C-alpha cells in the first residue's frame, strides 16, 4: 500500500492520541504517503511533521455540511489505498465509505462500519487498555502487535520562541478545562501555589479564553514569579516549553496529552473522571493525583459534567495540595 488517510476529527487530545498510528504506519510503510484529516483549529499540531504528506481540514465553523461535501470529493479524488477511521461518528463513516479506498478500517461503533472491510471492536470501561492501544488495534492486521508512543514534533522555530523562558527553574500550570467538573477549582490552585517557593517561576498556559482565569489565580495567590502565557503560544510551542519544565501541572485535559507527546514530566489532577478509562498520561515521569475518598458518584461520566450533580464537588475539594508539592521535590 502506498497511500493512507488517517481520520480523527474530534478534539485536540483525541488527535494527539491518534499519533501512534502515524508512527506505526511510517515504520512499516516508510515510502508510503500518509495524510491526516482533522477539524479546523487542530492542524497546527502537525506543522512540519516529518511523516505526514498532507493535512486535510474539515471546517465546521461555517458552512459545515457544504464543506463536508467538498471534502468527500477531495478524499475520493485522492484514491487512497487504505483509510484508517479513528473517529466513531457517522460523518467520518460516510466519508470513509464514499472514498472508494481499497481497504477501509474503522471501529464497530461507527454507524457506517458495516460497509468497512475491517471493523474493530472499541470498548471503554474501567480497567481497560489505554486509548492509544485501542487506536493501534485498527492497524494491527496490516502491521504487527508492537506498541508506539504518542509523538509530536516541535520545530526549531517553536524551540526558539520559548527559549527565553527556559533560563530559570520553572514549572507550568494549565489550570483550565472545558468541563467544569474536570477542572481543579480556582481556590485549590491558589492554595497550592501559595506553598511554592519563590525560587521557582510559574508559567500559566492555556487559550486566550483562559487568560482571565489565570490572572485571577496569579493575583490572589500572590506568587510574584508568575507569568500568564495564556493565548501566547501555539500547541507545539507549549509542548516545547513543557519539555524543559521541572514539572507540568494540568487537569485531565488536552495539556496532559501535549506533555505526553514530548515525554515531558507531568502531574495530572483527576477530579470527576478516572484514569482507568484509558486516557491517562504517558510520559515516563508522570503521576496522577486524585481524591483518597471513596465517592460513589465518581466518575460521574467519561468526560465529566458542566457542574457537580451532587453539589459538593468532593472529588476535587478533598484532594490534598501536599501531593502536588511533592512532585516538585
């Protein structure tokens, strides 16, 4: 096979967790052209990626369905030998079927998987394997059983933009999350930061939307060696900075996967969700911090909720800040 298309049009974290498939395909088919289809906003993850030939982008922000129809024709015209569809929703399944690819592989949860050549079982349950292993199941029959790690490739330019921040001993904190019950509360971040020595610089990372949240934490905590970098860096630039940190702190969210992609040290706080679903950190130096209380309501879902349904949020408020401090030492 000479031409592959990998499809993952979900969130940033899901795209990063698909990268072992790219690594493995390139290892077994070094001369093949590998394309990747994702949604608009995530394409910068693969800037200058050494193993990808082309990035296809589905713009869902406006004229979503018109753009999808155009994309279907582009994919069909590219005449792929094999499509690996990691996404489990109908749109990607329809595109896969319409592609005309000789070999169509995807998960059995996709509504159009009955028309795929190979349908792979996908099961998420507590104690199950990591999502990267489930993704690699899709290509086992055309490769082997070897595991590959998540990996992104920050460029020299990415390194250069962050180099000025690496002249001191520093940690990064990515305090925000799209899901409120996944987000360590502001008051708990402040409690933790107040105990961090002034010899350590703290860089706050996040999107532009996270800027005010980080500013509040910095102001109330009173840690003078803190800098709000929310919205300043791209994904790859953030990863380049994380790589050289003494420690990186984050919720169960995309920054965790960014850290894993460059094997950066990470401490991940799990509030309403649990790592046993298979979406945990993969860095060699990583740790999971969670409550020691046995809460019947935890986990409250695979992705958490917009608010605590029990109105006590004990899964977050009962986490001991000392556990976070131990990771710096």
